């Protein structure tokens, strides 16, 4: 009799796959990690992809705190593709380190960078798995969300114009781009729903039809309190689900992210993904 059960990877092996391909941004990161590593790091198996990235970032950063050398964070986060120029590119660790050295990001060779990451940092990550895992707070998660939204490594100086959170990151960029757009697609959003739990469309005069969603429950509650919006039902979806819903409607439909609670502010005061952008995203979803 042949056993068809798949061999479960040990956390010590799974953790060595996080930096592969496009690193922390890779699709299916939870599957790469496997159930045992997810459990070890306190990540629910059904966690949103954005939450998985946040906790992975925090766990790795706690290991990185052990190393006093100033160039170590740059090397490590470049290997994991955080703070790199093109997070959507599956360039691989060596290519990212070559780019880092070529641009003068560190004063050491590619070989030295690779050795410090592979021979010093990764063994420390593996060793940390056998120790007790310290708790992660809501404040920690918020901080990780800001780093990911800005594609900025922990400890790196932030531009003065950068505000915190996914919403403000999109607002600063003004046009959808990685990695912020990827966070929207993977992360949870909330908004008015119809009786079937489908995102509810709103007609904005000559601007057409739009689905309104909020990147946080607090933002939605503030909007309702300020405008008196009497929605009978509130839904929760991923940004990707909302994009597919918008693309599947008969009339061209856009998405308004975090509409302004100021009455009469209109679409210009929010974060719009117009119908033509929805069509492009739907093809990629």
C-alpha cells in the first residue's frame, strides 16, 4: 500500500524559503512556511496574506536586533526584498545583493553580503525557532504595516512626507503601484453590502458607479458617524474580491478606498481606482 500523505516540512527547513523568489512579497507565503512554522510564529493558518507578512517581518526583525553591525539590516532586508527597488520582481537574493552593492548601498562585496546573510543571519533565525517566541502586540503589527506599506526596512529614515498606514501610503503615491497595491489586494477591507453580502455600488452622478470600501473598521465607523450613512449590512472581503466584483458588473465600476467623511467632498477627496484600472487589475487577479 502506497501512502499518499505529504511529508510535513520542519520549521527549520521552511524558514529557509522565505527569502526565495521575490522574498517577503511572494504569493503563497503561508504555504511556503507550512503549518508548523506558522504555528511556531503565532500565525493562524487562515490569516490574511498581509498579516502573514507583518508577523514574518516582526519575527525576523527581532532576530536581526542581535547584530550590531550597521550594514547587517540593509543586507538582510535586501535579501528578503524589503526596501528594494522592485518588490514585484522575482529577481532572487543574489541579484538583489548585486544591485545593492552596485548602487553603493553597502561598502562590502556581493560575496561578503551573501556570506553574512547565509552563514550568519539564517543560522540565527533557525536557532531562534527553538526558543520561546515573544508576544506580538497591536502596536507591533501597526508598525510592521507601516514598513510594508512604504516598502521601507525597519530603522530606515522615513521621508518627511510619508504618513502611516496603508491608506496614507496610497494617498501619498496617488497612483496604484507595488507594494501598496499588493497590500490592498491581499488585505481585508470593509464596506456596505447588499442582502447577499456583495459590495454595494453607489452612483456618483456623472462619475458613474463605485464600490466604497474602507481599509479599517474604525475608518468605516467614523464615516458612518459623520455622514449618517444607514447601511443595513456591512461586509468584509479582500481587496482582490472587491476588484473582481467591480469587474464583473454590467456598468463600468470603480472602487473608492477610504471615502472622506466630509459631506460633499466627492471622489477627489478619496483614493480612487477607476474602471480602467479595475479592468487591468482583474486580468492580473
